[in-house]
C-alpha cells in the first residue's frame, strides 16, 4: 500500500509541505521508477493488495443488530 500519513516524507517536488492523499500518484510513480516497473502495473498490484487487506469496496456494508 502507499503511505500518505508520514508528515515529513512528502515526495519531491512538494518536499517541505505536509503530506496528503493527493500526493499518492507522485509517490506511486517514484516507487515504480525505483522498482523498474510500469506505474499502471504497480497501481493495479497495490489496488489488489488494498482489497486483500480491507475487502472489496462494493461489498455489503457492515450493520449492527440492535
């Protein structure tokens, strides 16, 4: 998964600003370059990993019986 909660690990060219979710694509492209892979392939793998961790986003919502 791609991290955005580390306030002091903002990717270049935004270094010095607070990190935020809108910077995930920049981080992902940097990761792909470092790994020597295509960014879209890495994004697909990360999406698959995220679904394994959190479940499908279109799954039935969790309800609480009262």
